[in-house]
C-alpha cells in the first residue's frame, strides 16, 4: 500500500496542528484590561527588548509603560512569553488605597520575580520573604535604625563623609583644569560616599573609599573627552569591588522572568567568582558582628550601659535580653547585606547614590534653585556652615530650612529612583472595576501615577470615581493636592506654601502625590535615614559649590534600571562660591 496518502495527510495536518498549538500557547489576556495586539508567542518581549535598547528602560519617554498609560488607560497588561503576564497600574489614588488599607493590601504580597532575583545573594532577608510571621519578626528586630535617637547618632558619620566628598571634588577639579577639562563624571563619587556612609551606619566603621580616592587622585589616570568631560580611573578597594559584584548580580536578575532569574541565581552562587566575593564580604561583616557582641558582653559584665553606634551594635545590644527577639546567623547576615545594598530599605549605597546623581543634574540645570538654597542655608545655619559638618538638629528643622526640604523632596520625585514596585496577588483583587486573579504580578508604576495626578488631569481622574472602591471614593485624595504645574519640570516651589499675610514659607509634604519610598506594609523601613542622608549631602555640597553648566552632550537624561533607576551620564562642574 502506498504511503503517499499518509504523507499527504500529515502535510495537510501539520499547518493545522501548528495553528492549534500557537493559538493554545498564545498569551491569554485578562478580560477588560487594555493591552497591545498579541501577534506571537513571545507576547510583548520584542517591544520591551527594543524599548530597552532605544530608551534604556520601559518607564521613560516612549518606553512600554509610559507609552501605554499615555493612551488614558490606568491599567495595562504586559505579556512575557506565552504564560507570564504583568498588570501595570498607574492611578495614585486607588494605589494608595489598596496598599495602605489592611482589608485590601492583604490581597498582594512580594512578587515571585523579587524573590527569585535575591534568592542567590540574600535568600533569608526580608526582601526574599513573603509577608508572613518570619518577615514580621525580621522587621521588628531590624526596626531600631529608624528612631530619632539612632538617627542622631548616625549623623556625624554621614556629615564627615559629605565633607570628605567636598575635599575630593576640590582635588578633582584642580586636576581636571590642569588637563584642559571643564567638568568630571561624578557617578562613582556618589557610590563611594554612599557606601562609606552606609558601612559606617551599618558596621560602625566606614569603608573609607573617599579618602582612598583622594589619596591617589594626583597619580590616577584621567581621560578628557572632546566636550571637556573628564573621567577618572581610580583603582578600587577590594571590599568595594566585591560589594559591587554582588550588587550587580542582583541587578541583572531583576530584569528576567522569575523562573529564569531563579535558575541564574542558584547557578551563580556556586561559581568560584561569586563564592570568592561573597565570602570576602561576609567575613568582613561578621568581624564587626563579633566585635559588637564582645563589646556588649564586656559592658554587661561590668554592669555598664552599652552605647550602640551602628546597626550591628543595635542588634547585638538587644540579643539575649528578655522580651527581645534575635535572628539566626544566616538571617542576620542577609539583613545586613540588604541594608548595605538597599534592597529591603531605601537607605543603602546604590539608592542614595542614584538619587544624589540625579540631584546634581537637576541642580546644575537650575542655577536659581542653587542660589535660593545657598542663601537659605547660609542664613539659617550659624558658625560658618560651609567649613564644618552640619548637625542633626540643623537638618531636622523644616521650619528654618523649608527650601532644603522642598529641594530634596523634588529630587526624589523627579529622580524616580524606584521606577515601579513589584507585587503579586494572593487572592482576587478589584482595581477600578476589574478583578485581577490570584497569582498575577502587578507593577505599581508609582512615578507615572504620581506624575499623572495633576489639576490638568482632574477631569479624567474624577471620571474613574464610579469604579473606585468605596473606601477610595470616601477618602478621595487623602489630604493631598493635585500638582498645579507640569510634573516634568524640576520645581521645588511646588512643595512650598507662602503665608499671604506674613510672607512666611512653609514646606508642605502633602502638596501632591509622590511615593519615592513606596506605600504600605512593605514600603521603605528606612526612609527617615534616607532623607537625612540626602539633606546632609545636598546641604554640604551646596554650601561648598555652585554647579555650573555642563555641555548638553554630557547632560542626557536617558536612564537605565539597575535595581535603582540611574542616569547614563552624570557630569558636574563645581565652582566654589565667592
């Protein structure tokens, strides 16, 4: 019998089978939520890949989410291959209601992508845990860092590192001018100063990367580009290199689907390079933990009070006391790493460095803001503030330095360091009349949502009231205003209220929507310290320097995501005030 009929049948059936399989495997949208046309099994991967190449990320300019929300839809789907989908959400009022209200926030928890991304480096830290009893215990144990008492004790170390940065910039600018340059890249400088501060805060001793950089600045290699921008090539300290390596391992994983990120992280942790850097960092951390525990033991033996001056000291002084909880060694290890990296809080070295880098760009582009801030600081702070470290009391006095508060708040609003917050539904969640099924990843696009919360958009926002939750309708804006001026401008004055009778300026923290530290249960635990750091650095640099204009070729606002959102270019031209 001829086989031709079977071959013919197979030839006819193959296309039909292919069509059936592709239809079955093609991404399945959630009904009622907008999305781009589904044209292949890959879903939105081709567009996202192209947006990353063109724009650097998917949240800015014409990037995926920014372009999607400009259509007017506050909810949008993103398909990562045939089986993984994300729901992006960008309505500030409803977002705040969901994440701040206990009856609604229980429907969301840490997403699988975040758990997978940190599974190799920080598997037992808060960032790698669901919001269960273990997570709550970690939060209680690590919480002492945010009290006023400890913030005050941390201030001298931060202020000294800021003064060290001033000295480094003076040396750098002299070297730049001697080579015919006009400005220099500052991105590494803020990583140095931030890691010096966070290691001092966390471990009790600075890594001293800024003093190290200054000691070799005269002999270091320097390249001056065609537009006068100088880049220094400074040999880095081994511990700094190891910390950066581990941090970049995490950053790489946050851009991948959860299952790929998990496989990559679990594979990576067994490589010789990872193990070498990891051991070096952990040995360094636990040398300070051991030292703190020994100091506490000796103080107790002498019936003396131990005065903690670091995170490890705070934890050590509570260990073994009645009514106080303790962490296992591996849990403590991961929480200390998390604080240094800023992945369970917002005060670690990379987040602070990113905010400061953006801040320098904004200030450089707004000379009037620099002048107003400088005048306020000189008038408000006594005893030659430009030549000494600032104090805790000076930095925590919004009534005397309202413009400093406004500048820092505006830097955080415009820097958009945390482009989005990733969560996953644990039960059905209704958002603006649409039910999101359990197990769905949600990208809370906080900065897009806050940028859209303007007076100009008020009619569109109020049009959504019929589908808002009852609690959201009842609470409205929650005492906040809507931004009156365009949100793409750097404008600290938007945070200032002026008394018509007295002319007195007051900082208004609820002038409009801005969520730089997230919202709700898993928002930044260390935001008070993060703001204190930024105020100290901004005030110290502004007292010392006026940032003059840099060439437009070196002042791009293009950004990339490395856990934090960071600029591709960051050049400064500091000049001492006359």
